[in-house]
């Protein structure tokens, strides 16, 4: 199943981040997990560069990821959470949803395969 959103980060990718969830459940899944599928789900971003993902994740890693600063009393809970779960819940909403639901992300100048 190919889903063709026209944006990813701009305007939070809406309404597409909700739509890919619908396509996942309605047309692709056969079980509870997004890995239990009868069809692969591909997000084909027309006219969107892979640089958008790279730039967004670089900004996240430089400013929001707790591993970019030393452990302190005020960030120990966030450190603990990230050691256990990684940055899964703290990535920007569109990147988190697309990376968890789509099997392949196709951009105008690159491809990301979801190995999860």
C-alpha cells in the first residue's frame, strides 16, 4: 500500500500523520502490531527531501535529547526513560508516527527502510 503525503514536518505533517494510521489499520494490519501485516505500508513523500528528516533529527539531538548534557538531578528521570526506551516518545510527532508505521519512507532524494 503506497501512501503519498505531500509534506512531513511543515504544519506538523497534518492531516497526514493521522491518515497513515488509518491506512495502516484499515488496509495493512492483520494483528495488533504494525509488524503484523498482510501488506507493506510505504510513505512516498513527493517533492520532500530526506534532508528534512536529517535536519529535524539533528536539531532534536542537539537540543532535546537528554544525552546531549550530563546527568543531573533535574534530568535523571528523562535519562532513565531514554536508556530504557530510547528517544521513541520524544521525537517530533510526524517523524515518530511515520517511522513506527511505515515500512519504507521514500523521498525525492533518498529512501529509509524501517528495520523494526
